[in-house]
C-alpha cells in the first residue's frame, strides 16, 4: 500500500496521521467557539450610542460651504432646483446611504423620489425632459453628490450619458419612444463604451456591429458599465465592420444573447452596480441604430458635455465633506476644547474651504462657456481633471480631521474618500484629460508613446 506524505509546517505526516490532525484541529476550533464571550455575535451598537459626541451623516449637516455666496450667481430657477434636490437628498437618502454602501447594493426604493425631482434629462428640451440650463443641471448633480456620490453617478450615467446620447444623436422617433419614460426614471438607461482591453484608448474598441437584413448583429464585451445589471435600455457603441467607424445602438434588456453581471469587490461607489456586458450575436433592429453616431468624434461630443457634469460631482462631494467636518470639529471635544479651537484644524478647514470656492467657480465658468457655445473639449478636460485633484485634497484633509471616525462610513468622509477615487478615473483619467488639454494648447497630440528608433 502506497503511503501519502503531507507536509504540515516542518512536520511530515502520513495521510493516516493527517486525518487525525484535521479532527484534532476541528475539536480545538469548536472548543474555542465555546470559550468565546456570550456577546461575541451581538449586533454593533448604533453609532449615535457608541459615539454620542458627534452627529453621524444619517442626519446630514447644514450646508455651510458657500463662503463667497456663489448662490447669488444663480437664477431663481436654479436656486429652486438646489433647494429641492438638497431637501430630498438630506431627507430620503442620507438616512439609508451607509447601509446600502456597506452592502454594495443599490437603493431602488429611492428611484421614484429621485424621479419626482425632474432632473433626469438635464438640458434636453421636450419629450417630458426638464430642459434645465446647464448650470441648473450641474447644481442638481452637485447637490446629489454632496450627500451621496453613488446616487449622483447613477443619475449621471442615466441622464448625462444614456439620455443625452439619445437626445443629441437619436432620431425623432427614438426620442419620442424612449426619452419620456427615461425622464421620469420609469425606465433606466446605461451607456457602454469601455471594454476590458480598451479604457483610455476607447476609440480602439473592438465590439463589432455587422449589418444583416433588417438590422445589426453585435458581438463583443463591455466592462465597468454603471446601471448595466438593471438597465432597461443599453446604449452600446460598436465598430461597424463595413466602415470601420464607431456606431451607436440601443439594446433592450433581456435581448437574446445579452448578459450583464455585477463587478464585485469595489472600494468606491459601492452602491453603483457596475457590470460586465457580454454581447453574443445580439440582434438590433435598424430603428434602434442611433443615426447621429457615425464616428468616435460624435461620441466625443457627448463626452464633452458629460464631463462638465462629472466635474460637478467632486464639487458636490467636497461640499459635503466640508459641511461634515465643520459640524464635527465643533461637536467633538478633546483636551477640554472643541477640535475647532485648535489652530492646525482651523488651517486644514480653511484649506478645504478655499478649494471648494475655487472648484465651484471653475465649474460655474465651464457652464457659462458651454451656454455661450464657446466651451472646448480641452476646457472640459482641464475642468474635470483639476477639480478632481482639488477634491482629493479636500477629502484627504477631512479624513485627517475626523481621526478614527475618518475611516467610518457613518461620518461620510471615509465613504467620500473611497467614492472619489473612481470619479478621478472615469470619464477620462486625470492624465488623459490633461493630455486632451495639452493637445489643444500646443497643437501636438501625445496620447501614444513615440516610436523608439534603433541606433544601429
């Protein structure tokens, strides 16, 4: 009979001995369980009981970041949008966001309440869309992000990407058919450009669209697509096999050959359901091809506008973090005084406040350039990249100011710290947006490395 040897640490055991070893280890484990305290598996204390000295973010802090009275620059309509969105987010989302963020689940219960705000569709006019000014739409984005970045990403993907693509590139029939229900959030959209092999180099995507009788066959794979696991309408970009150009298509949920599965284990925007999309011979009828997407340049037109909205997400996040820190420093006491009384804490808080003012004014100017028809893709890229860098500073300082509570999602800052990281990367990384601006100001594109030449 053959003896099987098994190495455990420095000891060599036969398979027979090993069986006894495993049994003995299980017995010791069971004994250790019995030895644990009677309260070992009790649920955690509510944070307000465990730490009564400061108020958690479920009761959201007052808005105190508008130090230079930026609100005075808004129209009465834009001010009303701000108040309406702020009240909804503080009342309906703030109390539940930490629970859903921790579980990495989407809060479908708030979708009707977000739909009632009438902000989906942003600047699109007609088709039951709100027809907001771009500043009004940006303010709404910031106010949602101030309380929860995941909810703002959900709306941004739905509104500033999926709906905007239909609004800018769709036929009249497509707009009539799809936009009204999307505007009310009765149906949900997603936007699928990124692929596993092509992120920053999105124009090189390899998902294909092949013309057949009555429509198109889509084949390929997409990754990181927000809302994709539950979207009713998926905007898919694919390469036309006849022209080699990028075209856009509207794919309905549960289309034969379509599959979308959730990406697990994210550390940021945990409530957002990013997905992997597989397209296996998915048929799309001719009427669902977007006639206004004939090349990647058409896709870029949508991205230029959406980058303005994305730039307002970190603005909102920074506002919320500043508001939270301002309240926390006044509530929390150490050495017999509130943390706000210490010079170094005041310096950090003022640094955060200064960043917020500058971020808001850059975002506001972007909106005005767009409204005047003067905004360039380079200006949008600089706005998004610079604002996200400054927001990173704000959340890092906020993390320091909250000490141990700076790693708890209950006090917002830790959640915002994590949520900002994907925003720093999506809709063009900091580096790619900088290169977009660099190309515009120098006239030289530097996206691809120069070809090295051998010195033989």
